[in-house]
C-alpha cells in the first residue's frame, strides 16, 4: 500500500492599496487650499516662462509670506508639491487650520500663507 501526502501551496499576492482618506472634519484641513496654492504657483511659473510681465505680481505677493522658520517641515506628507519651485528642489505645501505652509527642502525658511489671503487675480 502506498500513502500519498499532498501538500497544498498557496501564493499570496500583495498589492499596494490606496491610502484611505477619511472625510475631513470641520476642524481638520482637507488639503484643498494647499492644492490651490500649488496650482497658482504653477500658473505663476508658466507665466514667467512665457515672459508675462504681470507674473511678478504673484511672486511678490507670495514673498510677503516668507518666514525665517517653517513649522511645516516633516510634520507629515505634503498636501501638494510644486516641483518647479525652490530652485529645482520643489516646494512642499502643507495645509493647517489657519494657513498653507510652503517648505523648500534644505532651506531654513518657508511660506506661511493665511487661509483667507487672496492672491492677485483672485482665483
């Protein structure tokens, strides 16, 4: 008599699942203001590249929010990134309850733009 032992082998396939995003509470920022700031910054950079003389107005407005210290560094993943800013280092945008912070990796300072600040052009 011959006894046969079967061995069951299973293959487990791991896949990276998207990060679960909970609906923001009224006190938690959802990142929309940071994404809007990144979009405005991209539009500004494109306007500069096109030679638009009025583009400098946004850049000057944004520089008014530069601070020597940046409390947003490493707090969490950025809500948005402007890859063309910061001299090629990019600007990482973080939204908090009262402001959008922009941090350039390797630079000590950053932007702190109040949520209710209206950029030139109003968009």
